[in-house]
C-alpha cells in the first residue's frame, strides 16, 4: 500500500474511534472535551483538551492543535507515515500485504531513497532512546511513590461493592496499581482516585502490561478484564480462575497474547465491558475483546444487557 493510501485508509477507518486507537498506542487523552489535562506530547498540567469530533481533534497550549495522526506524530517524534502505520496496527489494517507483491516491492524500494531510509533509521533509533528514557523516568517515579504508599482498602473499591481487597494506597486515598510485563518487572502503574479517576504514572510502558488479581495454584482458565473493579468482580464470581486486568480495551490484545505465551494450554476468557450504545457508535469494549479472543483462540464473556454495563455493574446489580 502506498504511504498516501495508507494515510487515507487509516483516516477513514479511524474516524469516530480515535480514543480507542490512541489508547492502543498508550496515548492517554481525557474522555470529555471539557476536561483540561496534561499534554501526552509535551506534558504540563492542564494545557491539553481533546475535542475528538470523530477526527481525534485536540489542542495544546504549547504544541498546538491537530487531528489524531498529528497527535501520534507529536508523541512519538515521527513522520505521518510511521504514525499511520502505528494507527494501522491498532486498527488491524494490513498495510504490508501488498508489499510482498514483487513489482510493488521493487517500486517501493525506488521510492524510498537513501535519504529517506536514513531518516527512518534515525527515527527508529530515537524511538529506542526515548523508550529507555521513559523507562528510567518511570522507575524513579514509581519507586518514589511506592515508598509513600500504605497497604489498605480504598474508597473507590468500597463504592463499587468491593470491600476487603487491599492495595497500596497513596496519601490522597488513591490506589497505586502496579502493572508487570511478562518477566514480572513493574513497567507501568495506574493510580485510581477515590472518585474513580484513573491515570497512568508518567513513563509507564502499558502495552502488554497487566495486574494479576490472584495466584491460584492450579487453574483451568485465565480471565482477562479491562479495569481493576471489573477484574475483582469477575474474580469473586470465578475464584478458581487466574484473573488479570489489562487496564483498558486497547490493551486487551497484547495482554491476551502475553497470557497465551505464558499459559499455552489454558482457556483464555476475555471478560468484556459491554460499551453498548443506542445509536450507531461502535461497541469498543466488545470489538476489542473479540479481537483479543480471536488472536489467542479464546472466548468472550459479555454482560448480557442492552445498556452500557461492565461485569462490576452486573455483579453489583445481582448482590
Ligand atoms: Zn503539547
């Protein structure tokens, strides 16, 4: 696929789904156009707004306005083509399919002159350095915050009918939820305020990282849920299963793949959020869960309702 075609294709398919695409790339944007937050590209405190308007529109007091692809570029310091490829990966657009065609491939090599190749390499090298810097920043920040946390119950979980679970609690009452990678190292962390506002600790490498809710000695199943409250509710319903939370819809697929690698023969069930809408908006929770389940030959369990519901809502209604 030509770069320009890929950009058009991504823009067309991503329309109306930018929060999902950005979440899949670890780019956190506020869920309301009225919220002012720190900018995912240049930081700050409240200089950033995300209007979306179906195109990923955003405005930052420092680095300016743009659409979803612009934001991916700014966050990753890369060009439009690489940004489109990153978005294509999340959306499952197979842009490499045509490159196996020898004619296209040879044409492509001609288009990609030496200069462009070099720029691409520099961009990749820069990305590796940025990742290392981000990791170092995270480790410093996390260990600092972790020292201040005290194990206890949280008002957030109690308000969700989930008393009795303890987590590291920060001085403002927020949960500090560590997320590990496949080696077991803490590579990301989420804070959840008593009011339920969730935020990633800066520098978090969320993609594929997860929080394990329980460690059963023997289990037939791995259950993957999006958020912590949902995962704990599922755990109460199915205490024998190994249950993990993936934080959000965009992270279900990489976490499912990690679980499949570490548990080759267990059944994997994605406990999906039912992001049901009355209008024609996509059911992001269901779509992401189905995609994750498909890639690991797993199953989807969706709360059986015709309204927006997750398994924690369901659990609370039935108790
Ligand atoms: Zn900015």
